[in-house]
């Protein structure tokens, strides 16, 4: 059994993928070929945003967004500690300060009440940093609570970046993930809900000034033409070949969303009555895209036991994330202490993820559920 099965999907659309790649090999425009604009237009329409700017990874999408907001040392960005390192790493790379606030124990997403509390605390006690924005993460494919996050941001004159690396295809109150903040950042890393065969990412925004800046920043801060450089940027373009692959994969993406919902609801139905495991909570306002199906064990020992029982039956699992960012060595300089963000720390000790992909069969799920019934 596979944790995420990319092979089955590839076999389904092999001809389309090969012909799209061959088209790129034939026209030879490996950098910014016609497939780039085609993909940007297609996904922009799908998300319902005004501008889409492809780039070389989800990390770069976040980085370019912060660059476009002119983030500099002395600026602080509020974010969640319960996420992949990339979310906060980009803040530190610019010399700014990541400020971690705790998560909601049910959704595992950033807790809006904690954001407000932290903004007030920083205003009252710190004159060395100024909060400029919020990066919210749609963890495991479930959008954070943007109505509340955007209201807080508006009140305090902050921007909101949506880290939608795991949530492309998800929905919040009728709106698509990637369109929920001022700028949405998608990742096309192979294992994400919509993945290419390498690295890739995209920024979505309704703000034309931001879109122009991000478009410039991804090509060395270009102005009117390639050798007119008006700002310090980077080389952050998406490869034409990856865009061609994504165009092929996107054709079956709507169908895969339906399949993901079916797989997840089978898990939800069969596991929700488990006496010792807690299944994911999805608020009525949202549809998760189920980048991961993550459940909670009673404690660290119980988790280890469940995972090893599954492993003995050839069923792979994973832990996202075993260590919250505020306790990572990379952020030691920020001097957080253990116990400071108790919800994240508790969840990190108990969470683990089951195999999840559109092509997981009912039989495979029955096997998983059977093993888990003995946990
Ligand atoms: C994967 C991921 C990223 C980074 O995306 P890459 O394309 O791998 O650079 C950022 N944030 C979150 C939450 C992710 O899961």
C-alpha cells in the first residue's frame, strides 16, 4: 500500500502527459513558454482571482509575496508553529521576525483569538518590532478561518498571506482556497493535491500592484524588459515542462476532488466511533481537499503503538509535524520555551496521518480500519 499513490494517476493520463511534454520539446521554449500563461489563465479562472503568477515552488510563492510587501528587519509576521518549516523560514530569510501563536485544537489551524492577543501584547511591550502581516496556513487542506483573520488584519492594518500549499482545491464559505487572503500561495510539489513532477508554485491575488511586483520579482526584478532591472529580485520562474504536466493533471483534478471526498468520508464514517482515536473536524463552512488525513491518538505512546501495528500490516503512516516550529533548532534564536504554545505541542505528540490519495480503494481502507480497531 502507498501513502500517496502518484503512479496510478500517471498511468491514467500517461498519453496526455507525454504529448504535453513532447509539445514543449518541439517548440523548445523551456523558460516562460506558452504553457506558463496557459496554466496561469486556467488556474486563475478556477480559483476566481484576478491575477495568477507562477513561480518555482510554494516556498518561493511565500517568499516573493513577502518581498512584494517590502518586508525588512524590524518587521514581524504572525504565523502558526504547526506547519512545514517553509511557512516561517521565508520570514527569517528576509531578516524579519516570525511570531508564533497557538492553534485551534480542533482544526489545527491558527487560532484567531491568539492573533489578536499577540498583536496587542507586541504593541504594548515591544518597540523593536512592528507587526506587518499574518501568514495563515490551510493545514492538511482545510482553510483557516479567514473571515475572522481578515477582520483582525483590517482592524490593525496588516496584510494576510494564505499559505495554501496544502489546500489547492479546498473551499471556505463558497470561495476557493488561494483566494482567501490578500495573496494565496500554492505549491505544486509532487505530493500536494495538485502536483507536478518537480518543484512548482503559484501566487494568486486580486491586487494588481502586488501582482505586477511578484511578476517582476520572479525574473530578477525586471522592469520593461529582461535587462531593465528596477528592483532586487530572484530567479523564481516555473519551468515550462512543469506547466505542461500540470495542464494535463488539472484535466482530471475536479474528478480527483470527488474521489478524495469519497475516501475521506469512508474514513470519517468508519473511524468516528473509535473509542481512542479522534478523527478530523471539518467545520460546515469548509470543504477540505484532504492533502492529509490526520488523526489524533491518546498520547505519544499510543501513537507509536498504532503506527507500528499499521506498519506490521504493510500500511505506511507519517507524522506531520513531530516538532512545532517554535521548538525547532532553526528558530532557537527566537527563544521560545517548551510549554509556551501548549496546543501545538500537545497535537504534535499525538497526530499521525493515514494513507490518503484519490485512488485508495475501499478494500485498502477496510484493512487500515481493521488494524486501527485493535488500537
Ligand atoms: C509544502 C509546503 C510548503 C512549501 O512548498 P514547496 O513547493 O515544497 O516549496 C509551504 N507550506 C506548507 C504548509 C507546505 O505544506
